[in-house]
C-alpha cells in the first residue's frame, strides 16, 4: 500500500447528505474481479446523463475547475450503506486521496485506511466554510499534512484535525494490515490451542 | 462486574491488545459471497498465503444468480464469471461452498442461521454490510471490506477497536399488524441513518423478547441502516429453540449443554451501556419510507414532508432532492402513493414467516391491474421448499404474483431483476437509495404484509384495516 504523508491538491465539493456507496459506485460495476480500473464508474449515475457517456453538466464535480481533484469535500455520513470496498477503489482510481466530511459511515471509514486514503472528520462549521471557499475561488487547493495533522488553506490559515494514532501510523508507513497481524501469529495459535471457545467448534 | 453481551464477546475473543493499537479479535465464522471476495482470494495468491481456517469459512453465491430457470447458464457473462470465480477460489483454497444448485443455498444471511452455522457468542464477519443480521442470535456480527476479507482469510482474525454500546429498549407490546420491520424502521426514523455510528446496539425490552428469531433477524439486519457497527440481542429460550436440530449444530456435547453455554452470553443484570434509548411498542405503526434514505420514513397515516417545516438547511435540501427523485409532491398522504412494482424478498424479509405474512394478506385477492410485476423471492431454497409445502406459492401465484428461486434479487438488482426508470416499488428490502433497485427506480421500504397489501390495492394501504379472506 502507498504511504500517505502530505498532499497538496485541488478540492471538489460534493454537496449531498448521506452519500451512500451505491452512489459512489453503482452495483453493475461490482461484477469485475479486479481491484483497479474503477475510475470511470465513480458517481456513475450522477456523473453521466442517461446515455451513460455524456457528462452531466448539473453534476458539480464535472466542472472543468474540479478536474484533477485529489481532495473531496463532502457532507455528513459519507459512505453509508453497502460495505463495498469498490467505493474507495473508485475514488482512489479517480485520483482522490483525501475526503473531508463532518462524519463518515463506519465501514467506509475503515476501508479508506486499507487503501492509502485519508478520511478527515472536521466540525460542521469548518466544512461549511470550506464549501464556501472552494466555490468562491477557481483552482482552490488545500495542503494536507498527516504528520502535523493540519490542513492549510490558500490564505494560509491552519485547520487542525484529530486522527487515531494507530491509523495515522499505518497510513504514514503504508503498512500492510495482514503483515502487522502476522507478527502476532504465535498469539493466534495459542488462542486456537486454548480452545477456550465453545463458539469455535466447527 | 456485570457485563453486557458485547463486552463478554469482545473479551472472550481478544487475541492480542496493546495500548494505542487496534486489538486483534478472533473470528469464529466467516461468510463469503461472490461480489466482495475475488480480490481477497487474489491477494492471497499474490502473497502466497493460505486460508488459515477453511473449516470456519462458508461461501455461497447470492447476489448475481438468476431467480428464474436455473437449468440455463447465467446470461450476463460478468455475473457468470464472478460466480465461477468464487467456485474456483473455494476449490483452490478448500472452502465449503453452497452453490446455487445446492438445496442449502440462499442469501448468505438467511442460510447461516438456517443451517445453524450462526450461534450465540460467536464473532461473525462477511464482506457484506447486512452481516449484522446474525446479531439476532447474540453473536457479534458485522460487515467488512474486501481488504478485511483477505485479512480474515489469512489470519482468522480482524483488527478492531472497541465500540461504544447503545441499548435500544422497546417496552410494552406491538399492536396487531405491526411487525419487526416497522420496529426497526421506526428506530431508524428516530435516531437517523448516522444515529448509531460508533456504537454497537443491543436491543432489549418486552417487544424484542416477544419477537421470533426471524423478527429479531429483521431488526438486527437493518441495524447497519442506522449506522451502527453491529446490533445484537441477548440469547434466550427463543434462540436455543430455533437452533435445536439444525445441520451445523455440534452433537457433542449434548444440545442441553450447548444451550446452557449459549444463554450465558446474555447481558448480565445491571450491566451498563454508554447510551440508552427507550421506545414504546404501542406507539409504533406500520411504516413506509418516502425518500432515498431509510431514515426518510413515516407511518402509513403520515405524509411526505412539507419543506418549509424543516428547520435544518441541509436536511431541507436533502428532502427536496429526495422528493424530486421520488417524484412526490410535498405533503402527499402515503395512502395516495400508487406503485407499479412489488418486491417481496431480501435478507431483511424473505424468511418463512415473512412469506406467511404476505400470503395471509394476498390470499383470495388479485394483484391490482396497475401493477406491472409483483415478485416473491424466497430467501433460500429451504424457505422456498417450506413455503411450497405449506401451499404459499399457490396463494401467491393465484393472486398474480410470480414465484421465484432464491437470492438477493431486486434488493440491489445485480442480477436480471431490476426496476426501470420511473418504476415505483413497494419493497420488503432494506435500502431505498437512488438507483438501488435499478437506475431511476423509486423504492419504498415496507413490511411483507404492507407490500402484499400494496400489490392488491395498487397503492399503500394500512394493513391494520385489511379484510383477510
């Protein structure tokens, strides 16, 4: 997994509450057995007109100024619904590395960290302010430092954010979760030998 | 110290814990389906890893499979490839697989309990958000992503952090005509689709105790729609009675010994929760969703919202957008909303009791002329056989419903069963998201009895006033 440390990039707004993973990537694209190549399916039903090809001019992210986006600005409960990891895969393949929102759905939040993506929870009024700023200024960029847990806006103001230290460490190092766990393999074996669990009977 | 059931299961499954890190939790049962597993098995191949405990891993195909004639190959080549990929992965890695021709097959969250693979006190995961269903048995069960599926296959463990706990107590008694589906929709309507975020919910109270295992599964199933990590119900005599004699229940030790062990997982008297919410069963009415999120719900006597009455600007915007998508004016009484498609099925509501409820309403009636298609999709082949032995299939067919093979079907429309743009569907499933059942399709979530009543009347109707024949 690619480590995530610091990023400066274009911000795009997605002004919708409760964006579910069915919207992030609709079901017809979950039939693939590959892990990459999902960029064209991101927000498919919103992004294209009914022909599935023509970009929908009403979809804000389609505007020219948001091309090359790497930071998505979103609303409450982003990523709710289905557990499909295809949602972070599609965002990642489209170029998005950071999602800023007041809150995230639990499974989506975890899935991000397994794909080198940083979801950042920010207070609702900060998100509101960023929505205003990004729309007011063409080419609006943010600089995000995971090491410092800070976001710097174009006018130089600094927004700090909280993140669990273990998740931060994993992202900074791009650690493979399975590798981490297998360092404790003897403990897994010991647990299985103890057979303390009637629930483990097969 | 008195512990709640979540704390008991968590403590008993801790493999390793150190400050500042996620704990390593042992996983007792891992369910696998064709959509969220191919990349996980591929990951094992690329790293030369094996499935650590294949005997604790159970696979089935449910999302892509046709609900029509199964003697023919699957039409969609991508669906066929995904189904075959799982079959091949199971052969390569030694995992037990119930394919669609196996009489034990069905939706993964229906067959786990039905076969007795799901048991109290277990930790259960699956790459599927509705894994919360298994919590009805007093198991800690939740959905995971594909990277985590690979992690569980490789290590039989998962990295987890302890959740907060919320008790949702439903006191009193449910009125006649009000079901488990109405209970959970009313709860989501109350706490919102993010109301459970960060929590594991335990459902308690006399209404929950009085529910059958099937009703409890419906409640736990939609816990994810409230944003919670998992939902569970402490095991009791209803739980153990359901499990007796099921195929994967061990025969040694005796059932009595097992049942006594299971009951001990129940929350201790005087245990604590981080938050408690209380509802009265008597206050709950049949529910219908009006919007594009399960929290956008009202009662059958309710109306779609009036935008000017919504005080929160973001909420108002969301409601306006949802009404636009749903093609419904503000303030529309739900009983005036006409539908043209009916879907009775899904891991939420396709067990035998659900089909009995729907058949009881449909019996002796005819599907309304305004309905273009009404399908009944049993949750598993066993449910299908049971329903047929009770003659439910004949009741449905005589009324004008189609009787199908089991599977996820039009809950998420990955197979051929889907809504067309503009279709309006009364569905017993769990999600009314935009396009969930087909692009441009409009979904209203209801109980099986309410869906059957909508099929007969062509519009939503209060099942409490139904004339049963």
